[in-house]
């Protein structure tokens, strides 16, 4: 296939190449949705075929159904490269859109399969529906932990744990918690927007006032906003809200559900961070496979009443013990003391008042980001 598919995974490119071969096999002078579906199922060990098998659909039944509709063809290959039909082009567009929606850093065979289901009007969509394949079932499978075991290919298609790691790594910068009680009466979405404009790389929603149903529209807006800025959006405490809002991650405290339990609720691509005041807590978080650690309260904070002191020495101990996870410092951090937490080993800083209570949150965020960059460059 042409170089326009260079951003697709190896498996997806093979499927599209196989689609062209299938079209030639049927002596067709076009590549339609049916050929893309045949190309996906032709690789019995590929992820699309494995998804269908997982959903109790045999790839050979797909082929039989397509051949029943379009005939078996004369089996005389057509020479040269042939083009996609408008419906097939739409499938490609939908596959790209689906990869973005899922925050995947590749466009794979699974996205092509979803593209066929979303397009729905072509031969492939009709065949898949006749076999009981539903869009939401495929999406749910791809977003579940079970999907990791279906993926075979290595290299250009990162596994879900790697995708979680990449999203969690964004806390290693300026991480801003927005709380409706701590924004000077301003809308939390607009404060978050200002923080992102100033260079924040992660936003957390912490809301102890509103019911989760009332938080959901705000959380969804924050997911979309962070997607727009290439940042990670994190929900505090509530795994179900994180799932409903399709947040990038969840943050839990020492008295919230343990990491292994929230993973049973979260989608497979969503990461988990934990609050830690003691080295023993950080070690427990590490053993439970948390994706990042927040260490605090470092300097004392007026933003939360039930925090426990950690201090710079605890931060140093955690940094010495934990080498492979992002560590963010939290608690009373501002321009005047940020150097000290960076020197103690923090990869990033988590703030509330320093940005959200500032008269100009964007300027406050920008000043912290620039200071961090300058400190790291020195």
C-alpha cells in the first residue's frame, strides 16, 4: 500500500496490503470494506482475528458470508495498485479517529475493525453485524485488561502497560489539582484551561462537594481539554467516575481502594497514582504496581486538612528506593521552594493554591514551568 499508511502499525499495513490482494483475487478494480475485512481475518494470529474469535465468531464464517454476498470471483488477479472506495476511505478515517479517542499511539488492526463497524453501511459492516459483532463489545474488549493477552505483535504497537506508562509520565512536570472550593469562585474547567495554557502537563479533578453525577460533565470536559493539550487528566478517588469520564488516570489515597482493586474497575489503558507520606507506603505502592507516586505533605498545605507530613527527607528516601516510577512532590509548593523538592529527587510538582488561587493561573503555571525547566538545565 502507499506511504500514506506509514503511521499504521505493521499488522495494519499487512491487513491493508492483504485487502488489495483480496480485491485482485476477486478480479475487482477497487478495494472495498469487504476486502479490508478479509485482509484483517486473513492473518489468523492477528489481533483482529483473535478479537473475533474471542467474541465467538470464526474468521472463516466471515469469509463465507462475504463470498455469499459478492460471489467467489474469477480468481484472476488484476494488475497494479488499486484504489479505495469512498466507504473504505471512510473506514480509514474512522480508524484514525478511534485510535485518537482511545489515546493509542498507533493505528492498528483493532482500530480498522472498529472503523468497519462504525462505518456500518458497507458489506463488511453488514457481515459483522450478521455475525453478532457489536461496536461496543469490541470497544469494551480493547479497553479491558483481557486485550493485552490478545495482542501478539511487538515493536511498533505498544502494549497497554506501556501506554499507561507513557500517560502517567506526564505527571513529571507541572501537575495541577483543580478543586471547586479553591478556584476563587472561578469555573474549574477554565482554571484548568489556563493552567494548561501555562504549560501544565497533568490535571486532577478533586471535588469533595458535588455528587459524582454532577461531577461527570465536568470530568468529561476536562478529559477533552487535556486531550487537546496533550496532557493527562486524572480523577481523584472515584474509579467509576474515571471510567465514565474516560479519564487518563486515577489518583487514590492510603484509605481509598488499593491499586489492585481499582484496576478491576478501570479500563486497561487508565493509570493509577497513589499518595504516600512514608517510605513504607511508597514501597507498598510499588509492590501493587502503581504507575506514579505522589509524596507529601512536603511543606504543609492549607488546601487539605487531613494530610500527613512527609518532608524533604522522606522524599529523598523514596527517590533512593524507587528508580523507575515518576515521583511528584505535593504540599505547599511554590516558586520560593520548588528548587528544594527538585533537588530532593522529585520528577514533578503537584500544586493547588500556587496556580488555582493565583489572580492569573496561566501566568502562575508558566512561571513554575519555566523555573522547573531552568533548574533542570542548570
